[in-house]
C-alpha cells in the first residue's frame, strides 16, 4: 500500500498517466496530477479519484520548462512535506518521415519526452536524496527499443529515456532511490486513436498477444515498480507490449 506517500504523475489528465494516477490513488497515495493544456480532463481525473475517497490535486505546467519544473516540484514538497514517487509519463508525438521532419517537430518531441523527464528527475531527486528513499518510473516506449519508421524524433527521445533511466539508477541507488522504465507497446489512448485503421491492423499483426493493451496494463506495472515489493529492482526496462519487443 502507498498510504502517506506523495506521488507526482506527469501528463495525468488523460490516457496512461491518468490510469497510473488513479491506480496509485487507489493504493493510498496522495497524487499530484500534472497536465499541460487539458484542464477539463485534469479536473475529471481528480474527480474520479475523489469519487472513491482517494486524494489528488492538480498542477498545470509544461514539463519541458526547466524553471517551471523546479518551481512546481518545490511547491509540492512545501505543501505536502515529501515527494516519494515520480512517474514521468507526459509525452508527445510529431510523426513524419525523416526527410520531411522539421526541426521544430524534432525539438518539440525531444524537449517534452526527454528533457522534461530529466527536468523532473533533477528536482524530484533533490528531495528524495534528503529522504534517502524514492521511486522513479519513466515511461519509455517499444519505439525506443525497436525504432519505428516515421518516428525518428520519438524513437530517439524514448531510447534517450532508457539511457537516462540507467544513468540515474546508478547515481541514486546508494541513497535508496530506484529508477526504472516501462516500455509500453501499442496502448489504446488518444495518442494511438489518431492512427488509421490500416496502421492499427499492421501494428496488431506485430503483437504476439494479438491486441492493443489497455492503460490499466501500464498502471499495474507502474504500481508494482513503485511498491515495496520492487525494492531490489533498479535500472530496468519493463516491456508491457503484448510481446512485441521480445
Ligand atoms: P496521451 O493520451 O496523448 O496523453 C498525454 C499526456 O501527456 C496528457 O495528459 C498531456 O497533457 C500530457 N502532456 C503532453 N505534453 C506535456 C507537457 N509538455 N507538460 C505536461 N504534460 C504534458 O498519451 P498516452 O498515450 O497516454 O501516452 C502517455 C505516455 O506513454 C507518453 O510518454 C507516451 O509516449 C507513452 N507511450 C504511449 C504509448 C501508446 O500506445 N499510447 C505507447 C508507448 C509509450 P495535456 O492534455 O494537458 O496537454
């Protein structure tokens, strides 16, 4: 159980982040729901958690903004007294073939997915180092392991998240902080709803278990990695992908 733990989940207004926030709240954590643009969705996520007696608050900021990460993570510690769990989930795609990909599309994806993850780890780990305890889970992707045509920016960002996870795991291990990554395959969310039926069918054909995953499948893996039961696991990448990347 996560009673008395404070958890920050980035990008928790929708999709996988929302499912993780809900699951951690069900386990007893006080969850900070970070979002960037979808205020209504963030409010819905908070209301859902409160509907079963869970504890949550909402904080808007762009995780690609270094100063905003510092300011808001310091606010969380000041307000709630600790920060025990960080789930770096917020992410974006700007797909396009290499020759057509703009610099802006490359930068936007790297800035959010990779630099945003660094920003949050940097400021959250300051507090976790003081506490001599902490759990960090970074959401990568099978796209960062296998590579995916049309996603040079996204695959680079998600492969970067894996390297960042392992380096941070080595730096923080001696202070009781674990850092792991989850690499989801195709999961039913707004991010994959935009794919054409053709692309979706092509994706399913590559999944040994034969279907897209659910957001709850990722939430279950995150709940395990932040639990006491995962205390001897760090620097790992857990693929939750129906067998796609094996
Ligand atoms: P989604 O439905 O598009 O939701 C993305 C979430 O990230 C939203 O809550 C969004 O908030 C937030 N976000 C985006 N940019 C942000 C920023 N700069 N600052 C703060 N929050 C930001 O995506 P999803 O499918 O749930 O994906 C969640 C994570 O899983 C991502 O890292 C994604 O790359 C990864 N993933 C997804 C899949 C999949 O198949 N769905 C597969 C592998 C990996 P607002 O709406 O408020 O802007």
